C-alpha cells in the first residue's frame, strides 16, 4: 500500500490546520458582521442574506474539516450557530 512520507504528511496537516483556522476566523467575522447589520435601524436585507450565505458555506467547510475528528469537535464549534 502507498504511504505518504512523514514530512509530506506533516506539511499537509499544517496546511489543513491553517485553512481550518482561516475558515474559523471567517465564521467569527461573518457572525459578528451579521449581528451588527441586524442591529442597525434599517438593516440591509440583501447584504445580510449575502453574508448569511457566505457563513453557511464556511460552516459547511468547517463541518467537512471536522468529519472524522470525533463528536467533541462538533460541540466545540457550536458557538458559530446564529439565529435567523
């Protein structure tokens, strides 16, 4: 069976972690942005919907990254769920 050399596997893991971290940062930014927009006297629904679509996409990517990491990983990131 083909095995990935340890150095290459370590590099891939580091790259994966960097991407996951960036996705988490995006989720935090979008969550904050949506909350701020919703609190305005006249919220711009088009912008909010656009940000919500982006947030949903990032949450899907994060879920994909967590797949196979165990149930604990999902619980850790439930803070990103936001109400409509």
